[in-house]
């Protein structure tokens, strides 16, 4: 790498942890920080074993001070605000000229708020939610939708290329998050149709593998079908993107729609179905567990 950076990565969960490791593999020096120290320790143990230049910081200040680039992948609006804003927030600890990239899926409003605070501090900020799930993070082929200035994007793109298959600059601050809301709405609708299709195929006593072979080559094909048809048919959901997080994301999308005076009837219905699956204990199951709101064939 011609221009290695000192990087702080805040949030080392199932998405952030692998992304931070890809940065280290690319030759950057990476300091990881997590609000739960045991998770940070597990991350360092896993990736330092590869001989990667990774370390962890116990305090937020230790992680951020002196970093050229700060990235975050946290939970929700409140988590991001708590970590980034205020006198004890990471933004206050960054020096002018630092680049901040946020990969958390949050509301466009908090993304714009952080961008304004960053500009006042002389920090370049990009809101950059991702799509591709845990597998995309592990394999380094995420799709990233970005909001921010042209200057910030020019600095951020070489960093994000370490774990991305596609990077698109959508527009100004908040545009990345607004696009992620669109992304989640589209996924919700596809999974609703896929759930009903799987159940119909089962009720018709069809060979599920042959059905997949037949329909995945035509207009019904989707990422969800290619990657989730067989697991949905088998009732396997212990992987991927959790329903709790999907409902958080759909709430953002529905709030944006309401502010724009737009109705999202399918999204609202799918959100209700997800609530039913949560009642069945599916909070941490993959979003494809949406099928559980439909009775199993033979019940």
C-alpha cells in the first residue's frame, strides 16, 4: 500500500469486526474499540493471530486521538450520537483534517447532524451504510451507498475499497442513509414474496431444489432467492442479518416516508409480520425467518 493510514474502528460486531480486519490486511494500522471490551479482545485475538497490524484501545480517546481515519459501525441513532457527539464524543477528539466514515444504518437526520458538527470541526464526514450482510463483510464484497461532499468521498473511497465490491456516491450528507432505507424496503418486499413462494411450493409437494433451478433463471431471480430459498425451506435462520435490526431499519424508512407524505403499505405489513416472528422468539434470527409468520405446511 502506497499510503497506509492510522485507522480507528469503532464497533467490532459481526459487520465492523471483519471490515476492520480487511483494512489491516490492506496494510493500514488499525486500532479497534468496542463498548463491550470482551468483544474487542475477542476481535484482536482472532485477527492478530493472522499476523495483522491490529490492536485495541480501552478508551474512546485512546482509539481516536492521532487517527487519520475514524470509522464506526454501531447500533442505532442513539448509539451513534452517544459515541460521536458531545464533549466526550469521538468527534471532539479528532483533529482537523481527519476523515470520518460511518457505516452504521441510522436516520438521515442524525447523519446530517453529524456532518454539520464535523464540518465545524474541520473533519471530513461520509455516511456510508452497507448492504451485503455478514457474509459480505467477511468476504469483503459489500455494497456501500454514500452521502457527503466530493472532497470527503475522494478521501473515503480508497479506504472503503478494502472491503467493498461497489461504492456509489449518492449525494450530500444523509443521502447514503436515505438510500439504505430504500434498500431495506426493497428487501422486505422481496422476502415477503419469497416466503409465500416457498410455502406454496411446499404445499404443492414440489421438489424444492428443482423449483429453485427453474425459477432462479428467470424474472423471479433475486439475491434472496439464490441465498435463502434452501435455508428458508429447511427452517434454518441462525445466521445473517437479525430481525431486530431489520425492524429498526424499517422504522427509519417508514418515518422518512411519513415525513414525505408517502405511504408504504407493503413495508408496514411486512413490519407487522416481523413483529409476529419476534413474538415467536425470532429476534436474532436472520431476516429470512419472515417465513415463520406463515404456518408450516401440514400444520
